[in-house]
């Protein structure tokens, strides 16, 4: 199989108090795909782990009293990035694994600490 990689995009929203419009900041990272067979459950599970890890790194926000209430923004960024990556790959087993993972947690709230 040819070595391939997926460019993974994450849109992190950064809104300033005086800003009239939202400002989007795009960040990219490379997630290797070529060594996995996404038509198998094992390959799909491994790819999902890689996507989750990349999204966690891309969307990480500082943990500080100065940046209160950012966990929701971080979770929305991660979900958006993961949605885009899974959709772009168009692999049925990966899509199914992602749907099962997403359905385990409420969509509008950050995940429980066990996923951190």
C-alpha cells in the first residue's frame, strides 16, 4: 500500500471581547494513514485513536484561572476536527467506529474525565 497521509484541519474559534465578527484560526497536522487497512475494524480503531490524539493536541487550550470555561470550546474544536477528518477519509468502518464513540457522550458537552 502506498504510504499516504491525511492533512487534518482544526478550526479553533478565538473571539475577542471587542471583536464584531468571529475570527477563525486554522491549524494543520499530518496523520499517517498509509500503514493502516481502514476496511478492517482493527485499522479503523487505530485510525480513530490517531485522529483523537491529533485533535487533542491541536485543540488544547491553556489550563489557567485566566482562561476559565474553555473546556467547552476545546471539545467543540476537537469534535469539528474529528468530524472533518473522518468525513474526508470516507471509510465505512472508521465512520461506524467514530459514530459509536460519539454516541457514548452527549454531543453538546465535554466528555467525562475518563476520555482525557
